[in-house]
C-alpha cells in the first residue's frame, strides 16, 4: 500500500470483504509488508482481470426480491380476520 492513510479499497466494502477474506488465512504467516503487497495485487486483480471483474460485478448486483403469493395471501387473511374481530368486539 503506497500511503497508510489512504483506503486501499476506495470505500468499496464488498471489495474489502472479498480481499480480507482471501488474506485471512495468511495473516499469521506473512509479514505486514507481504500482506500489503498481496492486498494491492488482489485489489487490482479483482477489479480489472477479465475473468474476475465480472464475478465481482455479479456480487455487487442486488438480488432480485422474491415475493411469495402464499405469504401475501396469509397476511391479507390475517389482517381481514383481525379487522372482523375488531368489529365484533
């Protein structure tokens, strides 16, 4: 890392999580300088390599929200039931 005060990840928390997870098994065996060099290499690799960059981009996309018609139907039934009980009381 060139400047210790700079964030090597540029504020990218997903990139930070991926790289730190990859570095974790090596943190006790490698020196701080070696870890920093490997971190810099991984950051460049993940964000620019033709094979790795699309995988990183796919992780970044938000998952599609899946709706359950069963759950929605049960929720509506429960709300209707609670409303009817409130009227009877």
